[in-house]
């Protein structure tokens, strides 16, 4: 199922510029969103409260294999995009192939860049670009124990036969 929320970077650039011209605050965040969990939902819904429009960059399957593990993702990029497009608090989604969202951030120049609280401010990719253009960076507290990696481990612990 193809959602109108899922856009190419070129199309999204035009939409974001138009929204900003009309005075809308554009919030941007990114991630893999492999196995959706409560941490993702709380993080994304809180990010949406920081502005008028939430744009989410989603790592492609190839990108995830490069930055996480050759066995990941568990859920394909098409399915991850479809699941995320069902959330009312996400306005636009864009798939990216790079290891970082730098190209997305410099192309879109959001008003607010959001990352999880587990990221040190000086390690947030795109921070300098957003701040140089008058935007701000916000770190959102993560939910303890809520991660795709911990979900995978719980499944393995509970369902793998010993030995």
C-alpha cells in the first residue's frame, strides 16, 4: 500500500519549503524503526508536539545492514514505511540510503531537529546546519528497555531451545 505521506526527497523539499513559507514549523527526525515498540511511539508522538509538521527519515534496508547488522532489518523498508504511515502524528516519510541523515537534513533544513536523549548533542548529525539556519535541536528522553535489539533478545531468550 502506497501512502501519500511517503515522498521522494525532491518532492518533499518542495512541500517543506511551501509549508515553511506559510509559517509552519517543520520537525524532522530519523531512524530505522525496524520492530515498532512503545519507545518509537512515544518518541515520534512527542516529536510531533514540537511543531506543526513531522517529517521522518527512514533508513533503507541497505543502510540498516551497513550501520546495524547484516541480519537486519527484520521488517522490510516497504513494510516499515507502511506501518509508520498509519500513525496520525507523522505527516511525511522519506526513505534514505546513506548511513546518516545529513543529506536529508541539509536538503530540508527543518526548523527543529529531534533525536533521542541517548545521543550527545555534539554527536547529532545535522545539528550545525539546523542551528546555523535559526533552528533548534531537541533531545527526547528514551524509554528504558524499549529497543528493537532488546525485543529481538527477549524473543531469542524465550523461544530458543537450549543447546
